[in-house]
């Protein structure tokens, strides 16, 4: 299965030095695409903050880098994962 999105929830707000309001978010899970194209979610936690509205935002995952590579301007994207290399492919969903 391939990671497609990260699920984030806004749990509080804070104000920076310039007076701008910013939201504090926490990653609550990850959305995967199975080999047959279905989207499934692995839920890691559920926010308990009183400020949580119940909404979860999805953000596209950045491509994973091979071991030893670092992000730098102009760097080519990481190669796509080959079938059979992912041990999570045999998950029951």
C-alpha cells in the first residue's frame, strides 16, 4: 500500500510575535491507497482538546527519500516504490 495523505486536526490556536493567529495541529492518522485503488485510513490518535471542531484536514504526503539522501533545491524526486518491496501490502483491508 502507498501512503497518499496525512490526516491533521487543529487542536488549538496561538499568537506569534507579530500578532498573527496560528493553528496548532497534530497528525491523527495516515491515508493509504490499497493495490485495488481503495483509500483506507490508519488512525493513530483522536484529539481530546475542547478546541477541536471535529474536522480533519488531509495533506498530500511528501515522497519518501531513500536512505542517505537529503532534500535540497533542484533535487530529483525519489523513485516510486516497486511492487513486492512493501511489507504492508498483505494487510487485510
